[in-house]
C-alpha cells in the first residue's frame, strides 16, 4: 500500500491538519505513557504501605517504585526535549539512537538501528524525519505488537530513504487498523512537507515495512 507520492504540500489546510495531529499525539503520549506510569507508581506505593510489616517485602516493592519513577523521569525528559526542540541539537543520528534506546527499554523490544551515513540537514528536514521515525516505531511497538524493529537511513544525493521494519501485525490487521490509519495520515503529511512519500506494505516473513523518502539536503538546520 502506497500512502503517498513525491509531491510538496505546503497548503494552510495541510499545516492545520498536521498541527492537529501533533497535538493529538502529544495528548496520547501523555495518557498512554506518563499517566499510566504515575498510576503504576501510586498503586505500588499503596502496596508498599500494606506490606511494610512483612520483612523483606518493602525492599522489593521499593525497588519497583524506583524503577517506575526512573522510567517516568526518562520519558518526561524526552517529551520536554521534543517540545523545546533540543532533542535534535546534536543532529538526527544521535537523536535516533537515543530514541531507539528509549523505546527498546520502555517496550522490552530489540531495536536494530543503522544510521551510520547520515549528515546534518538544512531546513526542517531533521525535525520531520525524527517525528516520522518516532511515530512509525511507536505504532509498531504499541499497536502492531512488535518485539523486533529494524531502522535504517540512507542518503542518495539530495534524497533520504528511511526504512522501518517490524515483526508485528501486518498493516491491514483489524487489531491495529484504526491506529495505523491515523498514523499513515500523519506520516504522509510530514513526508509531503519535504516533497516525499510514504509506502506501507506487508513485510516478507511477517510484520510491516514502512519506507519514507524525502528531500534531505546536507547543511546546517534552521535555528528555532
């Protein structure tokens, strides 16, 4: 299934849709990641109180609370960095490495990343590509139930190809259809902002393959 073809889209309508989708994703992340973690910490704290009288139990529960708190702190720092735009200060390559580590730890998944040949880019290319990589990887882990991800990026002249493959549900599976459809729309709007395209298809051997192509001209990124 091809989600789009190389065609710039700079209309006000597309910008408004992209902004609305971005707000929805931030709301989803706050609910699905942070609020659930806070709820988990609260429940563990209550359990600790009940088990405090039992020797050794309090130590084990305290360790779980500490782990949950560390996870919350890590994700909060990531969200704040994204909102401030500082997540890309060192470039797209280290940002993708950090994203892969964070998602692997959060979902207990194996993430293989190959972005060795990825120079810095001018304009907003890095911002759009990072957002697309984060979206595709998150959807694969949360909704397609993937346990393995492979992410690679290659430049061909002034074009970059970003590939994300997973071993989860296929793209047309009913269990992830609604989330996948919204995600595809988001990816397409981002890609079109760079004159690019998105192709989503079943992966050989099972899972989903996403190939994103976009204009990627080496140079210094725009300053916020």
